[in-house]
C-alpha cells in the first residue's frame, strides 16, 4: 500500500517532486564538492604555502648557546657545533617522508668584499642526493636493501621557489660562482656576469656573479655559494650550521584538544600514536630529530603558525559555506514540501478520518522525502564531484583526489536535508484536526 | 431494537470561535444496534453532532460517552485509535482517494487499522455489488458506485458504529435505493447507524428521527 501511495505521489506531483529534488541536488552537490575540497584542501594549500619558504629549522642540539644574530652565527669557528650534512638525506626516511618537499643546508661566515662585511652562506642550490633505504623504525627486507637507492633533488630551488633571480642559478658543485643578494649587489655595484673578490681570514676567493636575488628579506644582504666553498674557508671537510626543511603539514586544529601543546613524553600511547601519525609541523620535526643524531628540529614559528592559522581559517570557511548551502537547500525543500503538503491536506484529512495515526501519515511523507533525498543525493554527489574537479583545476591547477568519505556523507546529508526540510510542513499538517480539513473540501 | 446504550450524549454544546453556537446542551442516548436519523435544516448542527460522535471533533461542553468511553477524556492518540476501531464513516462527497482504485481504497482503511488483506477487501466490494469494479478508479465509477465503495471501506474493519453524513445527497433515485438497501442490511446485521439527512424518505427508514433546529433538539420521533 505504501509503495503505491508513494509512486502515485511521484507520478501525480512531478512538478513539486522535481522542485524538492532540485533543492536537494543543489545542496548535495555543493556539499559533495566542498567535502571533496575539504578533504584535500589542506594538502593543496600546504603545497601552495611551501612555495613561500621552509617551515622547519634543524640545528645542532647545543647550538642554542651560540651567539647568533639574524640567523648568522658569530661564534668563532673553533667553538661552533655543526651538523653533518651527510645526515640530511635521512630526512627523506621519516614517517612523513612523502610530505618533505625539500631541504637545504646552510653554513655561514662573515667575509670581506671591498672592505664591506657580508654574510657568505654555503648551501645546496639543486643537489641530487641518494635517499637511504633502511631507515630507522622501518623494517626492510634484503631484496629492498639491495635495490638501487632512490634519489631526491633538493636545495634552495626546492625550498625557496619564490626567489626572484636576475641571471642564473649557481651550478651545483661550481665553487667559482655565487648568487648575490640585491642589497649586496647594490652596495658593491655589481651585476650578473661580474666578478668580485671575497676575503675570509686572509683566504681570498674570486667569484663570478651568476645571479642577483631579490626577496625583500635577509637573503638580499647575503652572498650564496656552494657549501664546499665555505667549508674550505673554515678548513673543515663537512659541517653545517643549520638546515631548513619544507614539509607539507596539517593545521594543529586537526588534532584533539587534549594533545595540543603536549610534549611527546607526556602523552599516553594512544595520544602519541595519533600525534605521531598526523603530519603536524611538530611531529615531523620530532621525526627529523629521531633520524639525525644530535639535531634539534623545530617549527619556524612565524611560518608554521601563520600557515596553521591560514589553513584552519580556509577549512572553517569551507565548512561554513557547506553549512550555509545545506541550510539554503533545506529551506528550499521546506518551501516545496509545504506546498506539496498543502495540496494534499484533503488526502491527509481523509487518512486521519478513516483511522490513520499521525505517525502513519508522517511515515508516508518522510518516506517520500527520504527517497527524493536519496536520489537527489546521488545526483548531487556526481554533480559535486565534477564541480570539485573544476575548482581543483581552476584554482589549484590539478584535480582533487577522490574522497571516500564524501559519498556516504553526501548521501546522509541529502537525506537529512530532505527530512529536515519536510519536518515543519508534515508536523503542521498532521497536527491539524481532520474535521477542519473536511470542512474545507 | 436496542440492547443497552452505545452512545450517551449529555449536555453537549459546541461553540466556534467561542461565539457561534452550533450545538446547545444536547442530550441524546442511542442504543446498540439502533438506527437513528438526524434531521433538520441547514445550519441546525447535524454535521457538528455527527463529527463529535465520530471523534472528529470535540464538544466545547458536556459529556459524550461512546461504548463506555468518555471521548472527551481521550488524548489525540487514543481518539485516533478509538475512531479507527469503533467508527465507520460514510461521506456525502464519498472522499475516495482519487489515485487508488476501488479495491485499494478499501485496503487503505485496512492498512491504517492493521494489515491490508486483498481478499477481504474484494469480498467487501462484492458485498456492495462492486465485484466487477474492483480495479476501477473513482473517476471511472458512478456516484452510486463511489458511495458503495465508501460503504465497503467504512465496514471493512467491522466497526460497532456506522456514521453517515448525507449518504444519498449526491445520488439519483436508483442509486439512493441501492445504498439504502445496504444500510438496511447493515442494520439487520446489528450495526448501530447514525445518519445525517435532509431526505424524509431516508429518515423514515430509521428507528428514530432526531430533529435539530438552531443547535437544539426540537423533537424526537
């Protein structure tokens, strides 16, 4: 009996059924697309934000006692605590290794150029490294161990793609070239292609300006060369002051409140597992400390906090828009269902007059709404999927990955929209005494 | 005629919007198995009285006891259950669901009561002479046929009390006779019947005729 009534409703009230279906479809498609975007936006935005600099600083454990101004160590070379740059490839073996977008070592000295003191920083510009296969905390079989080690290209170009360069990058391994900060170039009156002489404790080096970099930051007043050159000036065969790491991270708001700000050693095993397995800037820094002995890694607060706040706000915005779309959709359903119920008041009155209980009448309407919700949800999910791909391509230049959670959540939301939108009209109709309705007909 | 009282109406009044008096202190007792016609001019309160007896409406004052239950004390749910299990309603306008055929209209009452039984519904329609119209939609039935389908629907759940509001008001002479024969059969089977009618020919078939005027009982014959 019930299927017959519902079928007839759909056949006889096509127009209003279509209006409810459309209202659900619109809400569901927006929810579906925004859920797909929500699931992937952190990753996408984080990837975009990585273009604006590294977010983790790795230093020697006891470097905190050194005299450092503006990121440059003023401690005498003999007293400096250094990290071994050969350990850096291990960064690509941490639990969240795939989230590491790049890293670069830095070793700085204060050198003289035409009686001007400038910071001479040794680094990697675009270095291809071998990633160790047998990482700590991982179990690897012998077959894997004998495979050729995978490589990873990293350096300044990877962690600071936003550098505006006039000229060329320094060729990796070339100890005669330098990239000069714009401020230094202006003071010295040099440009790309020019040569200049540097002096560090009596050791003179002639360098060619490969390019002039403008960042608006501290880089403008430094000179960047390949790392081995600075190591030669310091008379060491290895060693770096620090390394900057770019990692794709998720906002801290993603984890439960009880873990926030807690030290790993104070966490319960469950909290620790959750924290460790979430790509937070703190947990990735912790994992870097695990693989590099004697290193102290921490988030670059200015960057990570701004990033976390930005990502958090972006996600909140997505949620708010989804909420607003669903509310608008439910209101549309309510308006259409209200009209449908009004058109069927005679039928409701008759059902009640011949003994239908309120719940039986409500069941008919809610089942109809549920079926429309389900079908609208299915159609909305597909439409939303398309919309999400459009947003992905237009805004981020790549499609969003398929979200397994979006499908069931969209269907559930669509049914909830349809039922919630029907609640007020159905309640009003079934609460009306049948005698009043019978008098009207 | 009657074996005890089924309906006991004591001092029942009904006001609309607190002002318009539709019924004024009505006292009436209807016995089990009795057939009573409620007659009177338009606006005399006939349908209002019927609505109160059928639990579709509540009195503003007074007591209505049907089958021992004080229906004024029943809540919304209990009133619905009481109506479903005790009362069979027949309307002047038939009020069949237009998109269900005759059989389904009868089964609808079964569905709301307990469980739809197609065979039982078919037998009910055959009893009112619609055995060959089971799958006809209301729009394909004549007025008399629609009213007979309405009677089959009213009787399908074996109600103690059958209430009819102008059941022949929209029928021609031939169909009126057919329908009244069904009422007479119901009466013989022991159903308590209350009919609201203008028609003296219909009224005279009842055991008693209650004449209303301006919401009060003018006379009982």
